[in-house]
C-alpha cells in the first residue's frame, strides 16, 4: 500500500513526490516519460528563481534527479482509472493494479476532446477502460474509438467476451486486431442515447448500434480518471490546500488552471504533498 500516488510527471508531480518523501511518506509517481512534458520541450526558461537561462530539458532533468535521489519511485505508464475503495484507492496502470491511501493529480493541461454525449453517458455505457468494465458487456455489442495503438489491446480483450466489436482508429496503421473485429473509419460525431444509456455511435452519416462505447485516449480527462471529480471549465476545482471535492484526492499544477507557470506548479505540488501526508498520518 502506497501512502501517496501521484498521477503525472511534470514539475508539480516531481515537487509533490519530493515533498512527500521529505515527510517520510511512501510515494510513487505514475506518468509518461519525462521528455513528454511541456517543460522538457522549452528552448529556454528564464523566470524560475535561481535557475536562469536554462533549457526545459536541463530543468526537467534537474527536477527529476532531485526527486529520485530522495527516494521517489517513478513508474512510466498510463493510468486509465482510479477507483475509490473506502479507505484507499485502486489505481489501474496499464492493467497493473496498485493501492494508495491518497491521490495527487498532476495531469497537466487537459487536452482531451470529448464528443457529444460522451461525458453525459460516462458510467451509462461510456468507459475508458475495457479491462475494468468489459465484463459488463458480455454477449453485447460494443464500439472502441482509439486515438493510439493501445486501443487494439482493449479491442482484442473485448472481442473475447462481446457479441461484436467495432473498432474506429483515429491513427493511421492498425496492425494487431483479432479477425472477428470490424474496423471502420471516419469522423466520430456523437455517442447516442436511448432510455438513459448508450444506444449507438454516430460515425459520419452512419449510426453504429451498440450497448457500450470504449474510448482509448492519449490523455484521459481527470473527471474520467476519478468519477465525480468537480471540474470548472477545463480545470480541476481545488481549495488553498489543493483539496478536490473528493476526500483524499488532491490536484496541483496546470490541471488546476491558469497561470500555467513552473513556479505555480512546483508550489502547488508542495502544498498538495503537505496536505496529503498530513491526512495520511492521521
């Protein structure tokens, strides 16, 4: 059981991880590779106190080395779901499950684009995790909309339990799908609803009837990671302690809104860590 699990990989996540370790809490960061952060790609950063005229790559590496030196664990992966289990949370990281007492979301700017009906029908036929929810659709018809090849693994899993699986890739080359999966291309316009649940997918002018719609995305919306999370505009709602509306779930950095600055992210990561560890220690 981890004391604090941090979802992300940028300055807010590394700051939160470091400060959790400074207070003797066990911590693990679940995130993409550090070179995927916006900071890493910056040509020059000149507004972070004490570290002038640095490249984003050098600054990111300095943050990362400092955190790792202090015992922060880093798992390079994509988290698809965080499930409250009462006294702890269950984290699905590419179908490996981890337990944590507290969560700090440092997921960055939410770049995920949703379509009509997608968020409204979350939990009513819309899912972002086939291995979590796939068994609910045994013998039923499902559609998988994938932004990346990882969706093929999701579709193959569903093909073993569902009556039919239709796969809609939003990338170029499909390579590892089972023979019984139907592949269609086009623009996905909406998730259709009937009687309060998913009834189909609108693909261009065609309607594909289905009981469930699974989305494999490059970045999962925070309120899909943690169902019920309060969002305002495109940002997670937090108070001065970086607490969200869900107990033991905190947020820090760009995911909490403007300004999108390194100093803000690092400071919020610190506050979130202090708040999370204080509650865990109780």
